[in-house]
C-alpha cells in the first residue's frame, strides 16, 4: 500500500528570497546591532570615567583623614588616651 504524498504548497515563509535581498537584511540587522553596541560602549565609558573620578576623590579624602589621625596621635594637646585612664570606681 503505497500512498502518494501531495507536493508541498508554496507559502510565503517557504519561498526563498533572492540572495541579495536576504544579505541586505542581514547587513542592516548587523549594522543596527553594531550601532547599539557602540552606544552602549560609549555610555559605559562615561560611567567608568565618572567612577574613576569619584574613586580618586575618595582616595584623597581617606589619605587626608589618615594624615590628620596621625597628627592627632602625635600631638600632645592635653587629651588623654582612654586606655591610660584607670577604670571607674564602680569596677
């Protein structure tokens, strides 16, 4: 029992487009993706530059605080160190 299969009907999705039209669509798609990626890279570069500047400011602030703490520790300005004090009488 052999059944004959009907030939497949052509539908718009099964029809092949000319090769140049298909390539042109692929090129447009790739160009769109590249443009999006370039925009993303530019945006991220700006963010990195901003964060780098903020990091440098924070680094300088920490260095200044460190220097001030060293000065306070080296200065004898009449403030006693808490560890040098005897414990309170209720201990």
